C-alpha cells in the first residue's frame, strides 16, 4: 500500500489498541501526555508506511535486521533493564504504570545501567 | 445493493472472537463475532486475495494470514501494508535470488485496498446479511 493511502488516525487507533495489550502485562502504560503520545504514534505510522514496520521514532535504523528488530515498537522487552531504571521507554511513548508526570523522570544514560 | 437480508448462519455457530466463512449468491463472505456483535466482510484480502477467515481476529482488527495486512472489520478499512518478509542472512543461489528480486520488484506495485463490508442483523437466532 502506498503511504498516502493509510489513514493516519485509523492506524494510530489500531496501534494504540495492539500496543496497549503488549505493554500492560509488562507493567507499562501509555504516557499521560496525550499530545506527545499522538505525535509519537503518528511518527510510527509514517515509519510503518515507509518500512512496513512501526519502528521506534527516536532510534536510528542501521540496516542490520537483528539490531533493527530490537527497536520495533514496543521495544520494552529488549531494553527492559534500562527502561525500568528510567521508568519510561526511550521515546517516552510508554511509562511505568505508577508514573503520573513523565517530565519529572530522571535521565540516566544507558551505559550507566548495562552494556545492552 | 439489495435491500433484502439473507440468512447466513446461526449466531451460535461462531464463538465470540471467532470467524466463519460463508458463500451467499456467489459472494465469499466472512462473518466475525466481536463480543456478540456480528460483522460481515469480503473473504478475500485487499492485498493478494488470501482467505481472511484463516487470519487472526483481535477485537475489531483482522490480520491477514498471508502478509499480515490489517483491516478494520467495522468499515473494511485497510490499516497497514503487508509486513516485509525476512529472507535471513543466507545468500540465495543466483537463480532463486534473481527470482526473488523480480518478485520483490513486482510486489512494490501491489497495493492493499480496503475490503467490502456488508450490513448485518440478528433475527431469530440467525445472522442475516444484506448483499
């Protein structure tokens, strides 16, 4: 399907449905910042239209399938240790269930957690 | 479109979350049960004609078994293009590699279209469809 044929709003709604089912048992939820959530989901729809896969919008693609598949949203299982430390995923689409204000979460470089 | 509804199947033939294909007046149709609400869609995928009743239904979203294109069963809208195949790191023999390259070139021109939906109603235990 050409990118222009995808209705972005419809696809965002379906990704929201599917992602929610994946992240909930992992202890995460969508960010309460709705504007940010909508923006990130829209970027994923655009990436999916281009590559056929909704990659994380804040990570570069490396043309290395094994590494690239680890940034397919929701990428929580592949980077769990780091995300549990910072209580959010890298782009901030998902946060720990107990997070009310994502802006107050501390930054912590990945290298300080482990060598993923 | 006809105004007449036709009996398709007994409602209790499909468990919630299930699907079943029927043929009515030459139309291949899949009936989906989403929590007791019935939807009817064309059976053939809008991408490459695969039978959608062999796919996966999750809520109102149906995923094609062949290339994982997704559709909204409430309105037939195509929601995503097929997921690209992974041929793995193995280098294919030239004759197969060339064939796959040709297929890949052709596939770029195959679009995923939205699929047709049919009005349904539940009457006397039957799911009825308007063709």
